[in-house]
C-alpha cells in the first residue's frame, strides 16, 4: 500500500466527491494535508473530521493573487509542498449556442488557469526540497469531447493536458514530475444534476457498464501522486471504464 508519511499534499476541490474521498484516503496513509476549497464550512468540517495533520484553506482559485497567498499560507504552516493535486473544477451545463463570454472566462479561470498558476507557485518550493509530484485532474471529455452541454468544460480539460506536458518538460530537471489523471464518470454532483435520461446516456457510453465510485478513483489517484509511480512524466492516466482505449 502506497504511504505518504510526512508528505505535504496540497489537494484542491477537497470538500466533495473525488477530492473528499482522496483526502480521507491520504489521511489514512499518513499525509500532511492542505485541504483547499471555496466551500469554507465544508472543507473546515472535513479537516476537523480528519484531524491530525489536516488543515483547511479557503481560496478563490480563479484569482492568481489568491493562489499565491494560499501557497504562502501553506508553506508557512507546513514548511513546504511535496505533492500538488489539482482537482478543483466547475462544470455548469450550458448549451454551446447559449454560452457567453462570462461563462468562458469563469470556466477557464477556475478549471485551467488555477491549475497552471498553482503549478507555477509550488514548483520553486518543490525545487528547494529536491523535487515533487504534480497531478492535474482532467476528464475524458478533454480528450474526445463532451456530452450533455459541456463544450467549454471540455475545452478547459483539453488545455490542461497540453500545458501539463509542456510544464513537465521544463521542470523535470528539478526532480518534479507532472502527470494528468483522468477519472471515470462518478456519481457525484456533475452526474446527479443530470436528468435520468442524460445519466443513462452517459452510462451507456461506458464499456464496463457502470459509474465509478469516488473511493475507487481515490485509490488510483493516490498511486499516480505517489513515489511508486516514479518513472513517468507528461503522461495521462486513464481510469475511465474503457471509454477511451489506446
């Protein structure tokens, strides 16, 4: 079993879904957790439940100034950063023709810009510690397109794949690896907010014939974020039930 004893892990979007499941798993495996979310009360409750070395941080990740202040607070409290898991995202269901400039800017800021500038903020800190691991959570829709009115969301995830590869090349000499994690469709808010008909449409696209659980995806995410997954960078790890086979 992969351990994270003494590792300082920054986990965004920690309050719900995959983020919460990953937080609980990493806490059990000894990580020092910086739990980040815009849902202040929920992330504080989670940190209290986990106890130990878990601490809640509130930030609007759409704002670069907030990102830099956040990383400063984390380093002040924990002394450094070993692992960054960029998980925070939003996915409103907006038809392509109804999408506005404001919709574009919000999704690009929360989903893509936040991941880029969080990486930029932690890489110098990781370099001083001799290296680190960055995992950017994407979506299969960023690789083959979205269903159910999520064209901008799909675009944000595709952008993350591209800049993750580029950043991976730039920082590998510093002992920092950057990979993408593509989780299977889970029965979280992104799915339960769909109609029954839309949910069934999505489920039928999955060769394994079911939605994933946040808990099983957390196990896979923990592996990609661990030292055991050492000989890879710039890669995308698909755990998507056979939706994309390559």
